[in-house]
């Protein structure tokens, strides 16, 4: 089978290795059809700046500390190395073999898994998400981001009739905007610096879109649309600290800001001396490993996954799968994302 290998920051190649061996009783063998590249998390890893390369989180205190020599990641890193979860984590493929105790899945089923960018994977049946019949397999790569987006919507607690502003209209932000409408928002406002992304958000149901290259003061523009009050909720999905600063300015008095972004390194461009201090916004980080504790007793991970299985058949992806690369051209795909190809929304590898 073919795997992906990082030789160093911004350097990767495809390598041939033996296929995985015999299946366990409850495992399935999957021939990859497509995998989606994360333009956020994976880029931090591709660039070699992800914090967990040199820092680790204590499982008890949840504080980060310097990794020791045994814990640090060292190049080369292969997609099939144990514990390497970050070289692709939205793989779509066809089941070609099942273990003797597998139930609910069969040869020929198309499933999404958190497996990496490689041509064949072996997964426990519990890690396989059966895609709805009729869904194009390439759209299945949006599953992982959909779970993240849905988690953020649950954390935000949108009410019927709310106004919601979404900063960042990449693949994740596009799904957040669509889900906000489905969840009862009367008015969804999208914000991005790329005209192509603003256009897609409008096509997919956003009521207003602000291109920050043309609208200099987003907070003021949102106030005009909301009678001077500001939105009920702001969701920050861009990963840009300046966007977080503008999200703080945009939020209503005592408003809510949900941050789905994973920021890299120290934050630049933040000014918390004005609107943040005087308008008392609440900022919450949203991450798929947990959910708002007020609803965690009913919204466990299994239920969230089941709902996402339904949602992935309802959202619009036809204008979001913008760039499909042959798997052998993976290095070119990563370079294009890293160099911020203007019209690229979601890069997909085809096997």
C-alpha cells in the first residue's frame, strides 16, 4: 500500500510499504477512495509549528509542559506510525474485507474513518461511519469537520430568531453557517477576506456576507443590520487572531463568542482594552473532545455522530469540494494550501 511520509517541515513524499496483516475479529480493511486535507490543523503540522511536536499535555492537570526526548516527534514521520493521528483524519473508502465478528458493515460499504492519507487502512468497526446512500464519496471527507462544526453549534446554543456572525468561511466556517441556519438562526452573517468564499457562503444560504477587503469595519456594519445591538452569537472559525479581535468588537454587550479555531503560537493584534473590557463578552473554546456540560448528559459523542450522519446528507457540498488532486500529487496539494491559493476551499486527495 502507499503511505505518506513527512521528511521535515513542508517536505513530504509517497512511499510503498507492505499491506496491513491479518484482520482482528472486529476490524475491517478499507480501500481508500478519497481523503480530505485539513487546511487548519494539518497545515500547522505540515509547517512544523504544531505545539505537540515539542509540548505535551499532562492527562491529570491538563497543563502543557515541555516534552522529553521520548515524547518529541522526530522526522521522518510516517502516516502508519503508531499514534500519528495528524497526517490526515478524514478518510473515505470501500470496505474490501471484514473480520468474523463484524456486524452492521459489509464488503462494498462506503465508510468514513479518522484514518490517515494512505491507500489502505484497517479500522475497528466502531471507528467506521457508514455514509448515507446516494452521497458522493468525495463529500464524505467533510465528515470530520462536520462533527467539529456541529459541536460548535451545540456549544453556542443558538435560539430561534437569533442573529449569528461567522468569522472565517473556509470549509469549517461554511458548514457552521449552514448549520446555524438549520438550528434556527434568523440571520446568518459570514465574514471572510476572500471574495470566492463569500460567494459560496451566499450561495449556501448566508443572509449577508462581508468581504473584509471591502468592508473595513465589520463590527459597525453588523450593528447597522441589528439596530445597533450587535449579534446574539459570534463564532470564530478563521484561526486568525485579528479575526478574534474583530469578533470581540462585533459581539453585543454581554454577548457570546464561540471559538472553534485552533490558534498557533502567541496571539498578535489583540486589543482587549476597549470593547472586551467594557462590553463584557464571554469567549468559549469549542473542541470535539467535550461539549457544554449543561447538555453533556444527553449529547454524548455517539449521539453527535449519529446526527452528523443525517446532516451530511442535507448540507450543500457541491461548491465546497473545489480542488481534487491525485494522491501521488499530495505534495503539490499541500503547497497550494500553504501558499493560500485564492479560490481553494477544500483540497481532496483522490486514490
